[in-house]
C-alpha cells in the first residue's frame, strides 16, 4: 500500500473549492473575450533551447525539465531536450514568432494555463500555478492607446470576480527615468535605482534610503530624499491624479513624455466610464524587470493590502527578438490565480457555498425509478444540474447525502405524488418543503434557485 | 536567433481553431455538469512512487519524468522524484484515496486536463493530449444503474458537440466471460481470448480465427467459429437489441447475469428518452484492459468509422486498491479530445468559421475616439465581444483587418453619424452596410449576430 499524496508546492482543491476556482477562471475568460481577446494554449513543455534563450538568472535555476523514460536511460551530459514553461510570456513570444504570418496584428491573445517553477517549498508559494495573461502585440508599432485599455480590462475582470474593492495603480517608466535624469542619475545607475525603489514595500523607506546613499549608488542625502518624496506620490480620484502630475514641475523631454502618456491614459479611462475610485497613479511602482519600457500596472485589493499586487504588467518594446527579426512591441498583464485564490481562502474572503449540483432527484421506491429518470432529464433540458438517486433508500439518508454533497434542492415523487400529478421540493438551505402540481415544478425550482444556472 | 518551434507530438492550434476546441471543451463540461458531476483538477506531476505503483508494462515505458535544475545536477541513480500523469484514472485513484473522508459517495467527478505519453512520433499520435473523463465512484458498492446512466451522458455530450450522427455501443464482460465458460474456456485463457477478440477491427476475422486455433489457444475450429459468430452480433434499434439478446440462448449463471444487466441498461435508456438510433449492443467490444469487469462502452461516428471509438470506458471493481483498503468500485468514460479534434479537422468535418470577436468598433477620425470607446463599452455590457480600433486609419484597412481576424461586424460612427445620432454597421460576411438610429444599434446587431453571444 502506497500513501496517496501530492508533491510539495501544488494547490489541489476539493470539488467545492474547485467549483469556486473554475467560476473565477470562467469570469476572467469571459471578460478577456468581451474585450476581443483570442484564446491561445501552448504545450506544457517547450524545447529547452527555445525556452531558455536567456542564459543564467534566477528563472533558469527554477526550470523543470521533462524527460521520457527512454531519454532518461541514454541520458548524456548537458541539458535535457524539453523544459516546462515557467511563465506564459516566453511561450507567447515563440508562438507569435512561429505563427507570425497566420496572425492578424495587433494580435490580442489571452492564455490561461499552469506554469512551473522550482520555488523553495514555502506556505503560499507554488511550484505549479495558474497564470491568466492577456497581451496586445503590434507589428513594428503599437499605439499607446492600448496601454490605457488595459486598466479598463483589469477593472472589468475584478468587478466580475466580486472579491472586494480594488485599486488599479500605474506609473510610467519614462516618467521615472526622466526624473532620474533630472537628478543626474544616468545609464546603468538608473536600473540599480529602479530595482532598489521596487523594494520599498518590502524593506521600508529608511532601509532603501540608506542603501541609495551607499557604495554603488552614492547618491546625496538630498537626491535620496527627492527620490523617496517622488515615490510617495499617490492620487485619490481623477482630478487629484491630474493635479499631482501637474505638481511634479518641469522635467526632461523623457519625463514630459511619460507625464503626457499618463494624462492620456487617465483621459481614456474616463471616456470608458471607469469609476475614478478604481484607478490611481502611484509613482512608487517600478516593477523589477528591465523588460518594461512604458506604463506599468499593479492592482491592490483595498481590504487586503498584505496580499500585494493581484494583477501586474506593463508595456514592452519587443516581445520576440530571440526568435524573429520582426519588431513586436506589446502591452500585457498577468493574474497569478492560484496564489490569489489561496490568499483569499486564507483570509476567509471566498464564499465556498457555491453548489455544483442544483437538484437531487430522490428515489423512494423502485416503482418510481423510470419516473425519476424522466424527471431528471426534464430538469436537465431546462438547464439545471441534476443528479439522480439510483437506489431507493431511506429518504433521510438521501437528504443527508445531498447536504454533504452541497446540493441545494431535493425533488421527489412518491406513490402519492405520482398518483396526483404532483411533485415535492425540499430546499436544504432552510429545510422548507412544498408539494406542487407537476407542471409547476420549473417555476417552483426557479423561485428557490434563481436564474443562477 | 533561435528557430521558434514546438517539440514533436504536440497539437498547438491557431486562435481560430482554439476557439472551436474551447467550444468543444465548454460543451463537454456543461454536459458533465448537467448530470451532476463535480470538477477535479490534479497537478500535472505526481510523485513517481505514487504514479507508478504497477511495475513494468508499456505505459511505464512511456512516462515522462520531471526534474528541477537542482535535482538534475545532483541526480543519483534510479527514478526521478516526479512523473507527469499519463492518464486521469491513476490521479483520480490517488485523489479519492487521499481525500476519501472529505468526499460524498457515490462521488461523481469530471476532469478535463492534458496527459503525457512518450508515444513514437507519428501523424495523429500525440505526446500531450486532452482527456475528458467522468467517473462515478461508490464506496463498498455501486448500483449497476449507474452503468446505464453513462450512455445517456455520452448521448448528451455528442448531441451538444454536433459533430454528426453517432452510435453508442456496449457489451458486458460477464456476458463475454459467461459465453467463454460455456465453450469450456476458463481462467487465464479467457484473458487471452478477450485480448485477441479486441483485435478484430485491426486484424480482421480470418487472422483472429487462425490465431485462436494456434498454440496458446488451441481452440477447435467450431469453438473459434462460435466466438466469431458471437462477436458479430450487433443490434439495430431497441427491440432488435432485446431480440438479439434473447436469441443468444441459455448460458451459465455469469452469462445470464451479463444478459440481464444489458436488458436493464436498455430499459433505463428508454426511460431516459434516449433515441434508439443512438445505442446498440455490439458483442465484439472487448476493451483490452483487464481492469473492466462489467459493462464496456465504445462510441462511433457513423460517418467516420475509420476514426474508431471516440468515447470509451466501462465498469471496474476497485479503483484505488494501491492506496487504500476501502473498496471503491466505479464506472467511467474518457474522451480523447485532442485526437478527436485532429481527426475531425483532417476529415474536414469541423467548421472553423466560429469568430472569436463579434464586433470591431472602427475609428474614422481622432475626434471620434472617446465616442468609439464609450460605444465599445456599451456593446460589451450588452454581452458582445468587442474590439476597439485604437488608431484612425483608412476604413478599407480596418475592414481588411477585421476580415483577417475573423470579426463578423464592423460598427462605425463618422462625423455624420455622430452629428445625427446614428451608427453604421457593416456585415463582413455579405458586405451589407446599413445606417440606423443609435438607439437601434443593439437590435440591428442582434439581427445580424443572433443570440450567439
């Protein structure tokens, strides 16, 4: 006998949780589709030389390789032939480069699949987790207006998920780099400062300020203070965002370009009818990756700031330079759904009451079996999720099973009901039982279950 | 520059194909749920000692192992710690055994995920493919009535997928083994004969007959002929199925048990209103696996017999004996969706016209940008999938893009339309263009697109 267990670092759910997770996946997908994004799925494994174009780095240390039994047996030195995807961005780059001539640009794709990283085992850190990504990829160029569409999509997603109030925050790399320029911080030092400011949430202002004045940075106390003051800028409401941008004073051409881009984004969000409480500028957002070149986004749950950003992304210059000579600029976001689900569950912020099955058609006596089957089919045709009790058992046992399985309503027809063209419904949530004429079954069920089929 | 490409043996789709595939997945899932099945997803990798409880065999030769970079570096002799699932049945066994006390039995689960097998590279053979499985698992016992529910579910699935006429065929292991008994074939010889009969489709009657009379079998010509005559029994319609079962003559107790089970199944299908053209008995169905102990199913597309069975399964005695002492009998089926999709596509039997995006809101001049954004949001709220043209370009270019992207309708408001509270719609399928009052937009769109949101 072998102990049944999963590897460390995976999130396996019980059915009642999986139903909630699936509903979140469905909601995200429906929203992505409503904005005209097209589905892509890629294989879980890619050829190692294709996936790992960039050598070294933390990501590569975390890659999982896949090997068939045969390959394992005759394994030679070096890297196995295939590796599991560690994000959805590299597969997207490979996909767009490979299928470039079959795609219409700007190419709007969504992808919702699991990715794999050999993270150190730790509570809430997963080695297998869902990412839900969208990207808009242009050929040669992509209008900055797409940058401003993204927060509208984030807004629609989290309205749909209904997991509480949230704020979409954004900043602009050109505003940041322009500000650095203005302070005389140039070249590689900009990247160092960017990465340091990205740690503000984790390390706190004092620690970051001290580091900025140390070796490698050597900024003056005054410069460090200005950087910190800049990164403290956060807006409350639409007019305040514009006012705070105005109040930053004049800057370098790059700075002004970033500022104008943020103003345009704000205007576009207003034109799309996004409530002003849902978005804000936050000049502390840096996003560690060098990758981003324009707007950068983070999304916070107002009631759960400790969770950190639940949806992040930004604008990049060139998606697939490793695979094609075509220039493919883009903008995109990613939702790490497994982690979000886990954290909301930990915080008690997910209602797990969603029943997967609407109705159990009970069976009181074997003479009623054909009737129960026909009744079940009738309710399925009407759109409900229906399980049939296959063996006549004590009705108390059947109620008990339905309750444990999370089924909301039990429908039954004993000899009496069958003789009188009637049917009995029991609502397990409040225990109420009613007997109605058979043709009244659907309206009666509808009254209990609502339209939430 | 690295050539962007996927590993051999994977099925990667273009967006217009992925939309069709996703619609099939959605249809299967909705049907499984309508019969009260609950969702389960398991990790792509399992611990190798858990996954590979049965030693040896063809399956194990095809297993993929997963290793992190760290594990690869310090790899010792022997099996890597983790392996990719090669079906959904072993993960289900592990899941049910692991979570036994949190589940309500009979446990009805569906699972639709990809599985991995190191198959030899060959057209239409995939190393990564979707399986869509349902199983009903009982604790200690499971009524045979669940066996008869399964064909009703298969029926509902393929009605929903609308990929053509199909026939669900079934046989019963007890009928088969009882018939062997009657011919004096006992013990292990039954398994050999079962496996040989399973090859009838591939090898043909003459070759199988010859083998049955060879060493290892040593059946008489008469016995071989009777086996072949038995395996030729196929019914057409409900009454014919019953008559053909009656015509088999008396048999051993096991034979009679199998015959009665098939009669019960036929009766139950009739009670569920399944059209009799959709099901038949086919006594040649053996299903190679020793695993099955009762009813066995196969499903054929009437117009594409060369595809073989598109949905197969059966009843088994004990799901998880490797992981738990609890006896867990069950019945289930599996649809190999990637292979089915590929074969239907090869046969030209899939309409790829399903557009992912309903509407492109065009942009004629920058003054109309805010209006186009608001219009797009309005149509999304009404339930359509809408993309917004972000930059004013020649309208011909916009039509061209919409056409290439598979978008059905272009909606536009130039200066004239904006001045007159009007809007213009162009149906790209027939080129028809109309200008209507703005408040008539939704009804006009509905007339073109129908309710297929």
